[in-house]
């Protein structure tokens, strides 16, 4: 079997890459050693930037329809158990409320799409169906990657099929999206560096169809997405997208203890079935390199983070989109050699920041958990003081996990060989997002009219935004881009709001909505700029 791109691993990252390559017409083969998607708890939320990406891929509405109902609260609780008054409630908007906030804002500070709670076991089959719908994508489950070799013309992969036979697959490029134990990464001799095995927890998946409707926490309905239990076992309950399935994380000695731990956590008698128990380790690890030659790494094969802040799978989706358009451009011969070289430069720094943000968030969580004392349940002045102190600390520290909009939207590529950089640049922030069009940054979302964003007006190629009724001549850049056969559009926007937010008359945006150049007048060297941004 021959393909232009072979993707190894059909988790959300590999599937996203395959779907985006397929919609661009790239012949793509996707292989996965599992016989089918598994009903196992892993990621549970697509963040705002990921949903913006899925909107551009045309799948956001299907993801929302499959995920948590838009009206369900997203609040976070810290409690002794779910049947006791909470020590702390952190309110967060439902998807419906977040959509209303976005609709009412036009200062660039909000994403085009809010987050969506959706379990990985729901997302994977959905993306699998999308991939299988595309004529240029071949999906093969039950196919295990064994080894590879590469030469000047392409890459060969040896694969074991469901019958145990070894077959050879040939592609121009291979992308390893095969997780933290990546066989592709091991083949390349690339190592993960950082902090490994920081904490071992068990995770259980439970079917409890009545629990959501019967949550007794607090004076109100007590419905939310996360329930942190103030104990010595780091207990943490997560509502899954159906509201009928729940995952529990806790430090216990044996898997059998997870049933009793679930019962203690919910504190009320409801029918339930424990569907799965497994062990997992917290890691903060980053690959030395994001590829070698014609082989690239994306997702958990390149970075492993503690899932505080939701920066694991979501960072991987960013990897996939960065790589997808660059592979397409290179295969269609309008992208120069620096295009694929830029992938590691750009995405490894984002991976490093995701590791840092995850460390920041998990340190905050450990900080408030360290205030646990055995007397926390005591009906004494000392017990009350312990509860109140823990809640005060958690009100600061737990927010570091749940408020990561800067890490989600504000990452900016620095030192990229395909971006016309400017000296200096805004600070990278984890928790706050400040809209900017500084080269390397994601173009802020601004409404053009009700229901239509600047993002929606930008296609899959390069776009020169001409703003503020500018009459600047874009002909030189347009001719230079078309001479390289690069997809290029000029978008003239007369509305004042985008110009006020963006701060420049002219902004050149690449296919993934990141700014590559900006100015008040046309570039003095359009040929040189065109060569730079297309990787030549």
C-alpha cells in the first residue's frame, strides 16, 4: 500500500491529521494497532482553540452534537464528598453561556468557539467516520507499526496486519501519533526528557445513570464537571459527556479498592457498574526533537503532560494542524524546504510551554491538597479552621488548572524560519489572553457581522487582510505569491472593529490562522516575503 503520508496511531491527534490531510486531497493511510476504538476514559475536553480548528475542518457542529449538552454547567467543586456542602465552588459558563458571551464581545479577547466537553471514546469514533468518508484517506485498524527505513525519496514501514502477516507500506512522509510509548519515536532514537512518574494513580470508569440527576452537593443542584475530594488520596471525579458515565482518579493500593473509593466520593446509594480500572502515571516530558528526515512526531509521542489544564490532546491537535498544511504544501510543490523544517521549531516550543503550564497547574493543585489534615471532618473549631484554610488556598491554586485561556489561545511562534518576526514581542501568559497580531500569533477572532467572524472569511490558503479602508496596493505581494503557486487571497474589510483590534492596515495570515507578517504599507520586498513565508 502506497500513500503520500502514513499516519501511525488513530487517537484524536492521528485522526485529526488524517481528516485534515484528506480534506486537502492528500493521499493518506492511517494505521492503528487496536482492532477498533476503545471505550476507555482519557481526554474529556476540547478547548477553545481546538474547537476553532474543528470549525475550520467542518466538524465542530457534529462534535458539539455528540458531546455534553450545551446547557449543562461546567462548574468545579472541592468537597469532602458529593453529599456534603462544598468547601469551594468555582463557577464556569456552560457552552450556551460561553457562546452568548462570545456573541456579545468584539474586542478580540474571546475565542471564535468555546470549549466542548466530549469524552475521547466519543470523539474517536466520530473522527474515524469523518476520515473514512474521505476518498483520499485509507483507515486500517488492527495494523501494528513495527519498523521503518527512509531514503531520499520516501519512507518504508513494516506493518503487521490482523492476520499476523508483515506487509510493507511506502509513503513520502510518516507521522508518529502513537502515544507516549511511541514505536515511531523509538525507531528514530529520539528521547523524552523531563520529569517522569511524578505520581501513580488508578483511574476507574463507572456507569451510574442516576447520579447526575441526584447530585446533592450544596444548597443548589450541585451539577458540574469536576469534583475534587479533599483527602489524602488525590481523589478526583470527572463527569463524562453523557452525564451517565464518570471517571474517578485516586491513589489506592489495589484496583479493587476503586469501587469503595467511588462510593465514598459520591456519598449516596445509586446503582452503578464499574466498567474499567487501570493505573496511570503523571509525567512532564518533552521529546528532544519532533522528527528526523521524512518522519515526524505529533501529540503524546512528542510531549507528555499532567492533564491539569487540558493541554495534552489539545496541544496534539495543534501539532496536527501545523503539520497538515505544511505537508500538503510540500507535496504540492509550492512549499519550500523550510516549511517542514519549521514544524519542529514551532511546535516544540509550544510543547515546552504546555509542559510548563501543566507543571504550573499541577503545582497549584498539589499546593492546596497539601493543606489536607486528618481533622478536616471534625466538628470542632480546629476542623472548621482546616476546612476554611484549605478552601482559601484552593480558591487561588485550583484556578490555575481551570483558567488556562492564555496557554490555549496566546501561544506565539518565536524564531520560526517562515515568519517575518519583529523585535521584542508580548509576554507568553498561561492564564490571561491579550489579543495581538504580533507575527507568529493566532489571529484574534473579531466579528464582521452577526454570526460571521473574520476567521470564517479566511480560507485554507494565505490571506492578506486589507483593513480600515486601506487603499494599499497588494498587487506586488499577490504576484509574488502566485508566481510560487501558493494559494493566496486578498480580503478587504471595511468594518472598523477588526482594524481597531488588529492595529495594522495589512496583515498576512497563513492557512492555520497564524500571522506571518504585518505592516501599515505594502512590503518593500514582496518577492522576498513570499519566499520566506512559503519556506523557500
